[in-house]
């Protein structure tokens, strides 16, 4: 949020810190490239495809007169988070270091969630619809940031219970704090995408934990496992039922006038039309806003409910439009690479994969990748798993 220019090129504090750490590590740390052994197809190749796709998007943007905007996106949303991913992969290796990395993320999530809860307590909202948003203009950005912290802190606590809470009681209290504060802020953000992501990841984690993990034998017979799973589903269903009758839920089911659902359908319609017209290179980095303003009326056959839209509210559509078909292939490739890591049954990897599921499922209705802080969380998770 704190921005400045260097020789006319815009930077912010977050970018500067990542670049500074990268430069310091080049001269001050030994890079053990053996770490990359076996990671070419899982990590390096899809990353290279994404970068190539973004260069294609850069070319399209230059033809549309939006070169500087595209360069800023390439620098801040693509290259900087990729550098961060390499720093994580090379220098955050042990379970203890990964835990420290996650705790740092928890701390930032607690601060932002606390900011959102302060808005709830005082009624001093930044959004016009009275939703907790923290420092962001949109409540969805807060949800996108903190929702992975909800599932990660829950899985940490679940693992500690299995281990008998024998050690690290201070850590337990911190994890409880992260879970409670971030869960409350997520609820008050009223982001159904974030809540859907958390409950879906929780359900999938329950299936893994009960049937496939190293602790699956503790849950007893197959019938007992099914009963436990049904209880989890009923708990999630109860949470959904509690929303029935609220203004937000009624708005969610409206499609014949302006609502969050009808706006998204219009946005997805425009996005799909542009994908059909530009399937190979996309429409350029950050080009959706301009295209939407110029062509939405023509594509929809009517004035859109929202005159301006920054992005397509879908991870796959956004990746395809920004970075072309290579960008889409890259994202799908990384999703498969992360999920295949479950075969190793590594306890820390399970925490990160649960976070990844939240991000990906939330990405069906929002945009968790094409933004600098959210891209950092994506690459932190992916690099840690790989």
C-alpha cells in the first residue's frame, strides 16, 4: 500500500523487501541447486510456461497501448512472487522453518482480521455494504487473504490433538487465536466464496484424514468413519442454513436484477467471449478492465450491472485472459503437482495442501492469484509443498 517511484518506475514496500532479500541472499547465502533435483516437471516447467504466457500478454498489451500497466503487473504480480517462491524453496526447508513461515502469515492474517473486526465493532466500514474488509476496498480481498489461515490453523490444531498436546502449548494458544480471529473476520466479511472454500477444504481434509492418512486406523471401522464424515457434512450444512433468510443470502439467489451472482454471470459471459476470440495469447496483462468497459454492452446485449470490472472473478478465466493458453496450462499443472504431493503423507504438506484447496476453490468465484499479496500466498504454498 506504500508506493514510490525509482527512475519513474513504480514500486511498493513489499516488492522492495523481496528484491532486497533476494539480492542479499545472492551475495550472502549459498544456493544449493541440488534442491531443484526432481522438480523440473513439477515446478520449474509450469513456472516457465506461466512466464512465457505473461510475455505473450505483455506483447498484446503493448499493441493495445497499455505497455506500462502490463509491465507493472509483470514486475509486481508475476516476477516478484516467483522470486519469493525460489527464496522459500531454497531457504525454508525444514519443518520448523516452514512452521515459522506459516506463523508469520498467521500473524499478518490476525492483524488484518483484527482490523476487520474493529470495523464491525465500531461500524466504521470501508465498504458501502457494511462488510468487514480491513485495509482493502473490497471485503473479498480480506477473505482471500485470511481464509487459508482459517484452515491451516485448524489442521495444525487437529494434528496437535492427535499427538496428545504434549508440547508447544504456547503454539497451541497462538493457533487458537489465529483460528478464532480469522474465522470471525471471514464470517463478517460475508464472503460466501471464502466460506465455501474453507468448508470444502475441511470436507476434503476430513476424507483424507479419516480414510487415507497415517492416523486413519484411529477412527475405527468403516461405518464409524462414514458417521464421522456425515457429522462434518451436517455441521457445514447447519452453517449454511443459518444464513437462510439473511439479506446477503437472498441477494445471492437473485439472478434477474443486480446481485453478486448476476454480476458474476455477466462478468463470466464477457470473459468467455473474450477467451473464444483470443484463445492463444489472451487479451493482455490487466486488459480485462478496458475490454469490459468497451465491449460488455455489445456482448451482453444490455447495459451491465457494473460499469467497470477489474478482473473476471475466476482464477482460470483470469489466467487465460492475462497469460493466454500457456497461463491456463501452467495454473492447472501446478494444481495437479500440489495435489499429487498428498501421496507422501507428510504432515506439514497436508497443512499447505489444505490451504491450497481453499485458495483454488475460492478462486472459482473470485481472483486469488492476480494480485501481489495474494500471489505471494499462492507461491508460498506451492513452493512449500513442492
